[in-house]
């Protein structure tokens, strides 16, 4: 039975995978740990990779979790990295994110702004139904402020230029958080947004089963 470790997105937990059926797989979700003071994403990946005890496993990473999976794959041997709505290198991040990181623009924005659930944030994430609005609001509310601030800094300042040796990249055609035209994509989900593990779950599940 294939062993799969899943890294959820920034501030997001396994609830966004609830609509997927992982029967036939040995799945374990990696819970985020609090970063140490001034810790880099590389050092964080080293610490969190210690939770993976098997060899040659599959890693699935959603959004920021995909970036973390890329970093973990540099440290331990893995069979395949499956990225969902994520980036493999810093060059696949929007240019404005990288500029914000260089000029430290994100440091002057209060963390509370990133936790607002409003019309704009729901539109950007591709939230479609009342159920998704509730889930999105609860996820933002439950996100640890310190982890959020740290992760945003690591995203916009990400230095990685090394792609995993064996990867599959799944992306949404309407992702406004990480637009797909910046990325080399293997599977493009029609009308998929950044919340597509919820509202395009079955389509993504089929791809995962195909690739594993």
C-alpha cells in the first residue's frame, strides 16, 4: 500500500482534503509546527522531515505545502512529489510576490488582513458555495498568527531554483493566487481555483490515483 504524506496549504489543515477518497493508500497528514525565531524554510523542512520515517514515499503538497514538499524532497528520498496549486521554484511565483519580498513590503502589512474572509478574498481563492465560505472562514480563524507571518515571508523570499527529480504538477486554470501561466503544469484543471481541493476534489483525486 503506497505511503503518502500530505502537506496542506498556508494555515490550512486536512479539512480541505475531506472530499477526497484515499482508500487503498496509507495517508498521513503532516501538521505544521511552529517555526523557530528567524528560521529559514530549509531549516524548517529539515525539522519537519523528521516526522517521515519511511523511505521512498509519495509527498503531496498544496500551495505553500507544495513548496515545503519540494524542500523536504531535497532532504529525504521520495518516489514522487505531487504539487497542487503550488510552485516548484521561485520563478513560478508571481513577479509581484518576489518584488514584495525584495522590498520587504509584506512586513508592513498587519497579519490580520491576511485572515479576513470577505468578498475579495473569497473571489481570489475561488470560493463558490455557502459551505465553502464557512470552511474558508473557519480555516482563517484557526490559523496561527505567528506561523502565518513566518510562512508569508518564506513564500515571497523563497530562493529555490531546483525542481524535484520526479514530480507531477496539478494546477487550476483560474487560480488567482498562483496563476498557472507562471508554471510548467502537467494537469490543468478547468475552472479550478486555489480552493480546488474542495470544489474539484474528485477530478484531482482521479489524477492522484493515476500518478500513484
